[in-house]
């Protein structure tokens, strides 16, 4: 530890690969895909007032703008199983037979297939690229 302490700190930022284990890997994965404003949940962009154009859509980068484009490595796919009640004999929280808006979700929703964004979780509020609900009212 003393030898490491005396090494001068590098001034460069590191953008290379990072290896994560166990719970840390799932936390990073979940927060990246579902834990921010830019998540795999479809939502209508907020309207903002513009003196010249009246009400116009606000500017934000949403996954919805990346449908049919690569968002993950080609080795990864993400599938929602909203009606799954248990996994390996362990009961799961969050499974739904009907969402809060009365929509029965399908058994399976492919969100990302081989790294390509295919769909988003959505409710009854249509968006330009996700026009119908798949039973995911928040």
C-alpha cells in the first residue's frame, strides 16, 4: 500500500473496459436500462414553451429515438416477462396479470434483440414510435 501511495496519479480519464462481479453487474445493468429518465420505458417528450413556435417538444435523448439501432453489444438481448410468477422456485415481485390501466401484458416482450433495440415498455399514452400499450403503466 505504501508503494502504491507514492505513485503519481495519472491525469487522464479512463474509458476502457471495467470488470464487474455479482450484484454490482446487475445493478449497473438495471440502472443503465431502467433507472434514469432515458430508460426502456416509452414516454411522451415534455412540451416546452417557445416564444416563436408556441408549444414544441422538449429536446432530450430517449431510447425511443434509437429503435432498430444498436444500444448494447450484439451478444446481449433483453426480454421482459411481466407475467412470470417465479424463477427457479423463487416467487417474483412485480409480476402482473393486468396493469393499472386494465391492459393484460403479453407473456413476453422482446426489448433488445442481439443488441438492437426492438421495443419499449409502454402504457396507454401513445408516443410517435410506440403507439400502443403493452401493459406497463408505472
